C-alpha cells in the first residue's frame, strides 16, 4: 500500500485520508502557512522561513506519508523562492542554494515517511500477534472448560454401562443426575460463547421487560443449584425492590455465571450470599462468597476476557467478561467491592427505568 | 472386591464427585482432595493409589508428585488432558506411574488402577509370560510365537524385557533409553523408533496395527497387559 493512502495516522486512529484529500490537505496547510508568513515577512529571515517549512515537510511525512510530503517539499522551495527571496514575488533564477534546500527537504520527507511507515507496520504486526495469542488462549481455555463436563458425563455414563456392577438406586440416580446437569452446563458454556461473540460483534439486543428481580434470582439459583450442592446459598431481596426492565434469559445467565464463579472459589460448606437492594434510580445485586477474594491489582481487569484470580486455571475467565457485556447492554455496571479483603463480592447495578434504547450503554449509572 | 484406598485429587468438584461415586461403587475406599495441599495432608491416610490431576489451584501437580515421592512409593496415576504431553512426560519422569487422559471411561480407569495395585503389591514378573500366542521365557531367554522361536538381538530382547516387566504401564522414552542404552543416550529417541519397528516386525502379526507394543504418542510405549 502506498503510504499516502494509509494516512499514516497510527493503528489506533481510525481517521484515514485518501490520497487526494492528503494532497489537498498539504496544499491547504502550505497555503495557510505561507499566507501567515507573508504577513510577518519583514521580521523574518530566510533561514527561519526554511525551518518552518521544514517542520511542515517533517509533519506531513510522519502523518500523511511520502507523496504528500514530497509535494510539501516542492511547494516549500517554490514559496521560499517566490515570496521570501529578494526581490519578492518573483522567481529568482534557480541557484545552487535552492537545489540544495530542495534536496534537504526531499531527504527529510523520504526518511521521515519511511520511518513512520516502518513504525506502523511494526504496530500492525504487534496487533496481529496479540490477536493470535488471544485466540490460542481462548481455544485452550474453552477446551478445558468443555472437557470437564465431558469427563464427568463420560465417567458416569461408562460406569452405568458396566455390567459387572449392580449400582444401588440412589447411586444410579446420582450418576444420571450428574449426566443431566453436566450436559446442561455444556449447553450453557456453548451459550456463553455465543453471547461472547455477539457482545464482541455489538449484536446483543436484550429483550427488556419489567420483571421481579427475585424471580430471576430464584431461577438462577435453581439452574446453578446442582453444582452448588457443597455450598449454602442465601438470598436476601429488599421487599421495596421495584420491577426492573431486563432480559430474563440474559440476566439469568449473568447470575449463573456469578454463582458458578463463587462456587468455584469458595471453600466447600461455606455460604454464598445474594443480596438485592434498591439504590436510587438503580437496583444493585451483590453476590459474595467466603473465598480468597480478589487482589486489588486484579479488581479492575477481572472483567476482561481470560482474566482469572487464581492460577489453577479453573474456569476460563469468560464468565465475568460475559456478565460485563450483558449488564452493560442493559445500561448497567458491574464492579468488585472491597478488593484485597478475603471474600469476593461482585456487585452490579441495573437502571430501573429504560432511559436508553435497548443495548445502548448508559454511562451515568450511579453507584 | 479389593477395598483398596484411593485418593482422588482434582480441582473440579464435579470430577471428584464422579470419581467418588463410581469408584466406591466398585468397592474402593475413596477420599478426594481439591488442592495440592489437601492431597499432601491426606497422605497419612495411606492411600494405595493416588489419582492426580496436574492442574491444581495451589501447588503444581508435578510439585505434589515430587512431594509424595519424598515420603512414599504409592502408585500415582496422572489425570491429564490432551495437549499436555510435555507435562505428562515430566510427571512420569518424576516418578508417577501412569496416566489417563480426560475424558476417560470407567473401564479404562479401573484397568489402570488394577495394574497400579498389582505392581505396587510387588508381584514380580513370572518367569514365563504368555500373551495370546506370544510366549516370553525369561529363564531361558526364549521368545516364541505360536511355538516358533523368534530370534531377537540382545538389545531387542532388553527392550522387550523392560516393557513386559512393566506390562500395562506406560514406559517413557527416557526410561527405556536409560535402562537399555544408559544415561548418556537419554535424548536419542530415534534409537527407540528403529528398535520398536524391528521388534514389532518380529513379534506382531500386523506390525502396522500392533497388539502387544502400543505407542503412547509423545510419551513412550506400553506393553498390553496380558489378561
């Protein structure tokens, strides 16, 4: 690609100049600067003028690329000769000095644009490398998450298939239940992945209808229940909590992910507490456990994909990223409370009124 | 029913539950641990076999295996996943006895446990091992198939002997190289590939689909346990 087309504005900027606009821009800037310089001409030496033009050539090369900066060089030499060399407003017969100046300008234009292009290429390569890295992390995380329920299912199913054992009724039932709940977990994982790709594509459209938060909480506790057998789950909903416009399926998914996260990190036999409180124009839901808690340095990034507080690689860290995406699609916010202290506490707020069109994030969600 | 004690170490509660349910159904006494620390604390219970997941939230599974080995020779069967070949080999090299790959079936797991218990019981290899029509007579250094003598070179015989002595268990490349060629040849796995292919041509009815000497990809070989 020609550098002039790429616009050379760095990978993080989306502004892209087409070739024509870049050349036009250079011509306009040169005209404006020349106009300004003519006004203060009596106070300028030719050297100052040359330096100012050189600066323009330099910036054009870095920002707009080689072609526009060469145009800037040519215009600069012509303007310097015509407007700033005595006698003014005439072209002086080309002197060796002009040729030298043009060469210097061209040299600056060439080397600067080359350096800028190289930098941009390196930045693009870095982005590609990071994308690749993320993809492979995602793959290994997902395969770990899928394999765990698959393993339990296979173990339970092959056990039931064995002919040399007579399973007692309660054991048989337990094994079948395990197959059922682990299959449900697999299906939820696949749903999570779908949600994630929709969140990333900006294609999430929550169907928000007024619901009792208590109902959503109860459904989530039921759905996550089988995996929380080793924990006690307490639910405390303020009776004054208003109806909240929410997408039932999505919010259930948020709560299941939070419960799942709590179940994985809290010691067996401990309590997982869910607390729902109205808070001004919002309803705030808190899910807390007696696990090791979230280190302060992780509190900010725990909602990023693949972030997970423990190194044992339990869970992909996708769950919390999905929670964040789903809650923001409701105009809400999610955060970690009291980071650094034992016992993780996740909180999220949902606006009680539909102040925005569905899906538009609402920045002013109060705490 | 043996009633042997099994310590199952896995970070996933569901896997622990499945292991406990199924193994108890087979008459084993089962304890579970979700962390490396819990696993080490359960050692005084004197398990007969440890099932060890390498991915643990606190201690690395390999570190757990090393710590166990400092105080006990209890057989350790590593529970691993595909794509962890390097760690699997490391685990075997620090003294784990075998491994099984998730998701596995109960038959496979039970077979591994039985082999581990048998080896731990110190059952020495019988002077004569018979597997289908293959017969290995260690006293007379004689290998026959269907009554016909098979001529093996001394190295081929040593390789076969080592595999058969560990029948049913995985034997890593390093273990074989160390045993047969010596410590200075630990990295020369190409030796092994050559000798295995020769051995299979002599022993196996269908060398391309071996029934005695099985390949454990990326790890080593396993002599199928004679039934």
